[in-house]
């Protein structure tokens, strides 16, 4: 039987395992995008149902993240992590063998549920095996690099697998990774959970928050079809808010709540989650619009578009590593603020894309700026969101920041897609050609994303406590001096 000391010695190997699992989670959100036309033909998808290959994953992922994080605290982080891995493996296998629309959409929803279990459990394990300070910053730098690059890698890998082996392998690629991680987890990760006294499970709270988040994500996703002002969209958002209010009422009365609201007394945690929503809203849609611009305006093939993401993916990884070092020296507030300024600059540059543009002038430069911003902001929001949190609530804190980023991404994509579509349709109605109309729509979306990131910069200055950030530097300094002694 492995002792806690032996597990601690293996913590960097455990980090590689946990980061690989998170890479699969992020990959799954983007890897099917390139394969959608091929899947549509193979399974005879209708045009209105094809987007649900992506939406089914996003819906269950965003809806169950908070529940996944709290379950990890209560039932055991390693156990829940391994359960999520097995669910993803089985769902991915089933998805590749799907013969109908319904089978594939159901399997993708199951993948999203597995991802919602894996992601907060894995992040909470990282925060428990690495103590607050320089070591945890380094670990979260690796985490941020892998997670940030996963979206870009998914586009490239999706194109290669679809053209080389067939669309099924876009889904089956998860199976061996998940099974290997499942087998290695007991050897590298010690079991941990909240204290026995806190293991009562708040069923009513779990049902209401999951229902509220799922309805909200669904309403946002469906708004691009139904319209933001439609009675369906407004009704769904209103229902989600009513259920959210019921959740708050339940939590305030519960002796052992799913989400103890006392956690929001940590101002920096609250601020990190608010900024996390805005980072997700500004950046998740960036990948979507860059892909469309390259393929619909510049005429890139799927693989050409995927390869164009390589500089961005590499830069995210490098920036995340640099950010983890800077946080130890200057604190997370300054690094997060700088990251958001890089995002603003990158998106403003993207807003100048043109019909006759090229890779170097319209894609490479702005994508490098945005990638630095993503690496800086993703790592620092995560560090800020879990700093100063008691170990028994690490899963909750991890679930919160994951939920903030995911829901922010869904909201941002829906709002900015509507903005782009309305600009494009206005130009087409006035007689403009398709490429110019599309480009104008993309320009508007990038400008909107820059405005969201600018708001994130302002709120970083207002909501993230400078004293907490400086205290984090002192912890890292004391840790370094202790190591030298």
C-alpha cells in the first residue's frame, strides 16, 4: 500500500496525469468542429440538429461542473475523478459507434457529464497536493498551458483524424487516454475528501443549481436560432433565474449546503470568478470566429486552418509558464491585469481583418497577442480563485472557476455570434457580397470581445484585492527561503 509520503514524491507525475485528463476535456469541446460536415453526411443529420453535436457536450459540461466539484469534496476526489474518466471512455466509444442522430447526441451529452466530473475533481487534486505558493503556481502554470492549448490542438487534431482515419476517431481518441489515466490514478494520486462531518449531501441544492445552469446554457445556445428577444429565449432565461432563486433559498436554509455562501466572503475568489466569466466570454468565441474567417473568407482547408493555430497553441503554453513564475514575484493581480490588456490588444487587431488579408497580417500577429493574454489570464484567475480556500472546499472552488469560465464562454459566443450575424445580414440586405458581409460581421464580433475584455481589466483592478495578491508573493518568498535554509 502506497503511503502519503510516497504519493507526495510522485506529485509531479500525478500532475502530468491530471493535466492529460484536462487536455481531453478541453479537446472534446473543439475537436468535433472540423468533423461536423463529415458526420452530418455519414449519419444523415438535419441542418438544425448538427450543432447539437457540440451543444450537447457544452450543455451538460456547463450544467454539472459545480455539482461535480462539490461531489469530489464529499465522496473522494480520486474516486470521482476516476468515475469521470470511465464515463468519458464509455461515452466516447459509444459516440464513435453511433448510427443515428439521437445516439450520437446522447453520447456527446454523456461525454460532457464525464468532463464535468473530471475537470473540477482534477483541479481540486492539484490544489491539495501542491501547497499554496510558488510550487502550486508552477503546477497551475502547467495546468493552464495544457488546458489553454487544448482548444487550438483540437482543431488541428480533428482535421487530421477526420481526413486520415475517419470521423469516428475524433471520438475514439479519448478512449485509450482515459483508460490509461484510470489505471494510473490509484498509483499516483492519494484519496482525499472533506471531513466526515461535512459529508451530508444537499440533494435539493444539487438538483436546483444543475437545472438552473443547464437551462441558462441551453437558452444561450438556442438564442442564435430562436432570437434573443423571442418569448422562448426570454422564458427560458426567466425560468433559469427563478430556479436559481430557489437554489439560493434552499442553500440559506440548509445545515450542510452544496455551496456554502460564506466562501464568497473571500473577495478575491469572488472577483476571480467574475473576471473568469469575462475572460471566457471574450476568448472562447475568438477561436470560433478565427476558424470561420480562415475557411469562409480566406478559403483555407480544415487542415490548413488547424495548422494555423500552432503558433497560438505554442504561445499559450509558453505564456502560461511565464505567468506562473511572474505570479510568484509580483502577485496575480498585476499579471491578470496585463493578460487582459494583451487580450484587448489582440482582439482590437483582429477587428481589422479584411477580405484580402493574409496569415501574417491578419491572423499571426493578433493571435500571438491574444495567446499571451490567454496564458496570463487563465493561470491567474485559477490561482486567485483557489488561493486562501480551505482544503475541504477546494473542489467547490475548482467547480466555481470552471463554471464561470464555461458559462462565460457560452454567453460570449451566443452574444457575439448574434452581433456578427446581424451585421452580416444587414450588409447582405443592402447588396454587399458575401465575403465582405461576413468579414464585417467578424470585425464587429472581435470589437465586442475587446470591449468585454476591457471590462474584465477594470473589474480586475476593482475586485481583486491587492493585499491578497501581495500576501501570495510573501508565501512564495517564505517558501523559497525555507527551501534554501
